[in-house]
């Protein structure tokens, strides 16, 4: 899943053409990397630790970075949705004047 997410980010990076879109993509990539690191730490710990210790580390480290990733993905989707609506409106407006 992590590899697929990184591949999707790479594919998306090829079609980014505004500074804001690039900023949002970069934030999402950082959040995705943080999630990967946090999750790996918890997975490694789960092999040799008590479940309650693993759960505490999960709640303290993984949950916050997943919340950041969720926020960043939502921001990226919202930006693209708004951009699509604006582009469509511009095309409609332009077609009416020509």
C-alpha cells in the first residue's frame, strides 16, 4: 500500500502545474513519509513488546501523522475540485463570448 501511494504521488507530480498544487503535493508527500516511518516503528515494536505498549506508541505517533495525512489529502482534493470548477466556469464563460 505504501509503495502504491508513493507511485500515485509520483504520477500526480507529473501533472502539477501551479505553485499551490505543488505546495499541497509536497505537504502530502511529507505527511505520507511521516506515516510510513511511524507505522514502521510500531510494526517493529509489535514484534517484541506488550500490546498495551504498542497501542500507546501507536496512539502517540501514528494517529497524529495519519490525521496530518488525512488533512493534507483533503486539502489537495479540495484544491483540485475548486480548480476544476473554476476551469469549467471559465470555459463556459469563454464559449458564450465567442
